[in-house]
């Protein structure tokens, strides 16, 4: 979608992407607000000059989310699994059984198989359908002792490490992903 601007005041209606086959991507101008919609869902909203990101957890599909997304690093990833960025810039599955696999590294949830294409969520809301165990509204979410997984039950084995990566919301499987920078080894 492209837009050529002109000088002076313009009165226009909503903008829809001509290249969007489903015609469900648009910029909607409302009274004192602008909404950006993709796939028919509100993704970002600006009201009265202030910006606010709109996270509606009921709109996410399984193993999808939104928030702060990076597109760097290497590796073949699986959407929904939890990864850490290792010393050679490769995203590698976390594992609470080994301190060197996610205790003090940058964490992210894969949004697809290619970190430079689909990206990696480093903070935001995520529907952790496939790789979260024991979902319970309001509970803390930890790195799991199962590689690439998350769990609301903290690891408890000798040599394991415990690191909180987020909290469950009141929508089934949806978490607020915000990894803590602190951890402990058991």
C-alpha cells in the first residue's frame, strides 16, 4: 500500500490496502482517534494525540501474540517455543535443567520458524497454546525443565534454575510475557 501526500488540508475516508486480497487491513479514522487494523482486528490505536497499544487477548490465535518483536539472530524455530539468544547469535531452546540455557540470556518466544522473518517476541501478550503447562489465571510463568517450554510450576530439581518469564491472564493460555532479569539456581 502506498500513499502520496499533498500540501494543504485533505478530507479523506478510511484507508484500505489495495494489495490485501481479504480487504481486512485498514487505517480507520474516527472521532479523535486513528485505528490500525490487520486481519480484521484492532492492533494499534492512537487517541487524542497519545499513543496506546491495544492488546485484546481474545483476538489471538494459538501460538500468536504481539508486543515488542525483534527480527535478528539465527536458527530454525518453532512458533510458541521459548528461546534464548546464545553467544553465537543463535536462538536456542531454553531448559531450566541447565543454567547455561536461558538463566541470564535474552529470552523470546518464536512467532514462526525464521527469526528474521516472523520475529521473536521479547515482551508482550502471547497465546501460549502449545508450550505452556498448567495454565492458571494470575499465576507466574516459569521456564520449564522441558526444553522450549513454560510452566506455572517452578522447577524443583537439584541444579535447575528458576526464572519467571511472565504471568497468566484471565484468558485461557494467554500470558503477559515479560521475562525477569533475576534467577536462582537450586
